[in-house]
């Protein structure tokens, strides 16, 4: 709609006025093309400088950044849960061995490390896991009920 109105108005403009606008357009077009040539030349120079740096020339800033990265980060401390600190009894070791045979060892450990299960025996937790079909959430609900 707007282009239609603009087209109608442009067609109504006299040839002398059109010539004035077309001259302005040509001047701006030439200035734009010159600016683009300069910009492209600068971009090419910058690209060549980047390639030179990759060939072995490095800036001082790069050296400083490398020095910072050479310092090793501190080692992370292992997470230790309260249940792993308790002494293991023969019954809990037996329950863990049974859980390994049944493929429930990881699930049993995760339930035993839960603070809400601190008073539960490993055998009781394993039985709850078996009844729940190996589902940790269902076994936890059954144990807390």
C-alpha cells in the first residue's frame, strides 16, 4: 500500500526534480562504494595480521593469559556422606553382596545414604527395594510409611 502511493507520487514529480534526487543518489552511492573499498582493505590487513600471529608471533597479552592458565586448579574434595562413615556390619555387607547379585547395589547405596534412612538396616532397605520392584522412590515411601 505504501509503495503504491510512493510510486504514484514519484511518477507525478517533474523530470527536473527527479534529476536532483537521482544526482544525490549517485553521489551517495559513490561515497558508499569508496567506504566499502577502504573497509574491505582494512579487513584484509587484519586477517593477514591474524595469520602472522598464528605462525608464531604472539602478543604480550596472550603470554599473560597463558601464564594464568598454567597454574593448576585446586583438587576437588571427595564428598563423604554420614552413612559411609559408619562401620559396616556383617549383615549390611551381606545385604550389599545380595544387592550386587540382583543389580540393586547402586539403588541400595543411594537409599542408605539418604539421611531419612539413617535408622534403617541394610537388609530392611534391600527387602523394601525388592518389594518395590527395584524402584527407589516406591521403596523409600514404603520405608517411611
